[in-house]
C-alpha cells in the first residue's frame, strides 16, 4: 500500500487546515474539491509535505479568479436598492457586478452581440445551465431570453452564489444557483444550452483530459465553450492551443462544432443532440 494513501494519512485534518487559510475561509468552498486534489497528489508525491504543497498550488489555480471579489454583503444591500428602482436601476447594478470581474468586464462592450451571435447558432433557449458561472448570470438583462427561461448557475464560491440567487429573484426568475464542484459532480438536468466560459483550459490544468469526459456527461443539446484567444498581457496568441483543446475534447464523438470569434474570446458551439433530445426542464 502506498505510504501516502488516503487510508494512512489524516486527510480530513489536512483539508481543514487548508480551508482555514485566510484566503479561503470566507469562500465556503466544497471540501470535496480539496479532497480530490489531495488524493491525486498523495498518489504521486514522494512525501506528505510535497503532496500538500502541490495540492495547495492546484487549489490556488482554481480559486485565484475569485480572490479580490467585491464585498458581497454590500452588493446584496445595493441590489435591494436597485430592485426598488426598477429595471433600469437593476441593469446599472448588473454592470457594476460585471465590471468587478476581469472576464466579464472584458465582455461588457460587446455583450449584446456576444449572446446574439451564440443564440443565432443555438436558437434562443428555454433552459440554460451556466457552469463555473462567475459573474456571468448578471449579464442576463442583455441576453434577451424568454421570460419563462429556466436559468441554472453553478459556482464554487458560496457568497457569490448567494448573491446570484438574490439577483435571479429580483429579475423575476427562480433562484436556481448552486454551490458545486462541477468537475466532480456535473449537473444532470436536461438542458438546451450549457455555458462553459473561460474555464475549459483551467479544467485541463487541474486534470489533464478531463474536458472530454465532462462534456460527455452533460445532458444538453449545446455546449457553448469560450476560451481566451490570447494571454492576459496580450503578448501571446493562444488560438492553436485552444483549438487543440476542443478537438481533443470532442474526438470520437458525432458532434458538430461551430467556431466563432468575438473580440478576444474564441467561442465553440458544440451540438451534442438534435431536436429529438429536446425536453422541458
């Protein structure tokens, strides 16, 4: 038996120690995420110290985009005031939230065109699941969705998910936002369109080859994957790498991939199922 097997290590103690770190303690992220990272590092590290160090580094890669987020308690208070001000005030509030996160901030100037081009391909959906959603649900006012749309959002960040729930209620939608590690537990609800924005490359960094299995497990007609076409500094083009990632993820599947490029995002609309698979959420 491997000396660093989870059976011979107090893995729960290590998980508790990591989650008590000041960077993570307010995120209330799933312990299963840390356990998954630790188990994988324990299986290949030469000693416990190295395994924990490597797991912490992987966790930071997963969580780093969440660090430095807005004050969520204050955001809930300003949301209540915006709701009292009506649709125009809610849209202003949404823009403030979108601007608080790098990925969604970059998309603001082309937001309406971004979703219009996607829905020109997929059709306007009655059900959406937004995976590793970050701030993207706050773009709903610019998606021009049916009033009856069922919009489910999933994220690791508990305070963010709580705010998304409040926003969905304020916008007149069911508060279907959930804290979940989607790599470990992909949603299984039948959905017309799945958003997976700027996350697939980070899935692959966490677990090489994971996107192929993840995409297969999703019960959806369309997976809309977006990936950055260049690095954060704009000095390195990433188009070829991102195309290879998608090619590898759909290899061997009878799926249709329709590529788009919208500003600095490469968007791949992956059609898994045809009309015969449609069902009400």
